[in-house]
């Protein structure tokens, strides 16, 4: 069921669980995520970075593939197709391509410009029935060439953005994209609590879900996080499973070189990772 993220996140906020955003990179990724969500009767958000969209030959290709796959697989759970860390121009392109949810990452702009651009996208998304995520305080690490230092967002600026009418708010609280270094200081729960106090019922988003300890995830959900992004962990498990298949020489046995067989273990690894995250986030059975 193709729908924007508004209802599923409002329900998650009230129910004290989080909906996973699973970033997709190709057909296998998308199929694995959708099948797992359906199996677990869980809502899901499919995230697409601008780089991944370009890799998959454009946002329209991605939107058409997701819609066709929902139909072809008989998916009945809520599915949002979401632009991840979009530029202003990327947001407009995804709206035209048929996405039903977008993220505008204006965190690198001065707050006044972030507010101005976000306000315009709020208007457009309201007209077209899309959900919109905005960001305050850059997320650490690197994603598609966008590098953030892991800033802690100003709660007052978070309230300014939240009050514009965005669906969900991503606020930097020391989280980073990719693998976490050994000297990582952890999430700033005082900042998250302060943001939650000022933004009220607004669903909050935690980026960089790979590598955050389970107890921190649970604490973040208690403090209002309703959407958690997972990308790197799926990539790592996919790569490890594919490596294991090849190192075992299975690609040299019979028709083991067939890409449907070659990629099979990686697909199962993605499914297992998504299942693990949905269980941890409390999403199972919440469709």
C-alpha cells in the first residue's frame, strides 16, 4: 500500500516505537525490504539518496519500480518512498517523479535560509499530499559526498523548523552515518529530550542507525524518535554474505554464477537485517 509517511509516523510516536527507513540501492534491496515488511506486518519507509537514484537511472525509474513491485508482490502494508538528504532541486525532482515522501536537508544553510526553503516545500507537499522531513544540525559522517561533523542541533532552531508544518524532524544529536569510531561519545540524550520538549508531538528522526547500541536505540524511542534510518548495516551484511558465497566457490558449482543465485545469500542477509531492526524498533505487527 503506497502512502506517505505521515500516518505511520504519528501512530509510531503515540505507540512508542519507530518505523525503519531502509535505504534501497537496486531491485534486490527493494524486494528484500518489501517482502520482510509484509512478512512481519510492519510499515516501512524506503529511503533513496540522490546518488542511489542516479545509480538506478533516475527517480522516475525508482518510483515506477517500487509501485510495480508493491503491486506484483501483493504488498498490503504501508510503504513510503522517501528521498534521503535531498537538495532543494532534488526534492522537486522526486515530487515530479512520483515519490510520496521527501527529505530536505537544509542543515548546511544558515537557519534563516533553511526555514525559507523548508517553508516553500511544506506548501508544495501539502498541496500534493506528500510527507516532508527537515533537518537541523548536520549528521556526522559521509553520505553521497555530504559530510557532517555530528553536530548537536539547537532545540530552539528545531522548534522553528517543526513549527513550519513539516511531517518529521531530523535533529543531530551526535549521531553519524556509516561505521561509528571507537572513540564515539554516544548520543546526546539531554539534547534529544530538550528537542522533544519543544517540538511536542512531532515525530523525530534518528539518522545513522547502524552501530548505535540497542539500549541507546530504546532510549531514543522513549524520547520521541519515531523513524530510524538504516543503510550501512544492510550494505555490510549483503557484502559479507556475497563474499562468503564466492569464497566457498559456490559460483563455480553448476550454474552458481547465475546472478539470481549469486545474489541470493546477500538478499537473505538484507532480509535478516531488516527483520532484526523491525524487532528492535518495535515495528513488528504495527501495519
